[in-house]
DNA sequence: CCAGACGTTGTT
DNA sequence: GTCTGG
DNA sequence: CCAGACGTTGTT
DNA sequence: GTCTGG
């Protein structure tokens, strides 16, 4: 699964990386970056291809347009790639509402025992911004305000990720990013772009439990955990 | 046809 | 909205 | 994902 | 235990 992430860069860096721009009013009203602890329901800049490439602020957790209540969104933070074509929940989004989720890391917790979990930060080896394949939708609340929301597609874990978890987010090869949000692709063509990112191009760092708290959000979260006597048995 | 669901994860 | 179940 | 709350009534 | 909030 993928339930927490980071994008520790500024808006300007994001604009340069994707050659796309923010809406000025979004930046004035919100201040989404940098974010050291992106959690479900929080607002994140998402890249879409509507009237040109631009970043749209969206809440993490897909709220389908027909939902009566936005609460469903906080559960719909991931979509398994294996089920995308079979589930009405996601199928229409896969057809016409694909998006890129820019991140520079994500967090996973390795379960040691029922009540013991250790957080890890996973990055690409170049430590740069990468894109995760996502889906989005628009939902109207009872005031008539439009709420954008997104979900992150997950794949079976690659060899590196298997050490801590059996799923991983669908990180896209940079060459596949623009295709993923291209409207001319069929659903099947878009699915062909999704494959586990190579273990050799990723690396992970054990963190302290500071990151557990959603309210914690600063560079101190990224400091690697001090090795302890239990650490040596983590991957048995 | 209509009615009702629509999701993932982890844990047991 | 769209799919599944009956 | 984890952390934290989980409720109703009447009165001001 | 289960749901909500972030």
C-alpha cells in the first residue's frame, strides 16, 4: 500500500521539472509545498492534461462524482492495478481521468509484530522528483463547490520493496509520464505503461516514528533512524 | 428489467 | 456513472 | 498510512 | 472494535 508520501520541493522546481504551471489563485490560497508528510485527505498538486498541462490541487482519496458523502475518499487512497478494468469505481477514471502524482519519496511501515511497525522512506536513487500513476475525479459538495480528488495506483512489490511490504505505488518511467495523461491512449495502452519500477533505481531508509504523526511535517522527519540491536533482525 | 453496490489493507 | 446480481 | 475519537441532553 | 480526520 502507499498511504503517506513527501514532496519536499518548492512550486517553482515542480514547474520546471514538468514544464507546467500552477494556477496563481491556488498558490495564493494554499501553500501545499514543501510537504514532508503528505497524508490522505490532504491537498497535493497533481498534473493533468486539460486545456494544456497544469497542476491542479486535489485531495488524496478518490471521491467518485456520484458519491453522496466525501468520507468515502479517505478509504480510496489506492487502486490495485489488477482490478482497474473490472471495477466500475475506477474504470471510467482510467478511461479519461488519469493524472500524475509528483513525489520525491513515500513511506511504508514494515510490520515486525502485530503492534510493532517501523517506518521507512523510499526514494529513487537520484533523489529527484518522480511521478506516480494516479486517477482523479470531480465531486460537488452541497454548496456546489467542486472538489478534485485522486488515488494512487499500486502494483505488486519489486524485490527491494518486498523486504518491507507486498505492494508499491506505480512509479512511472519519466518517458512514460506524458503518455499516461495523454487522452488519445486507450485503457489497455495506458495499463501497458505500468510496471514495477526497478529495485536498482530505488533505495530505502529506516526512519524514526516521528513520521507516524500526521501533524509532524518538517525536514527532521527525514533523519535516518539510529541503528539499534533489533535492527539487525529486521529482514529475517 | 430494477436494485444495489461501487475499495484496499492488515489481521485473525 | 457503471457494473453486478437477481 | 497512523492517531485519536467514539455521545446526548439541557442550559447559558 | 471501528470510524473519522489529517
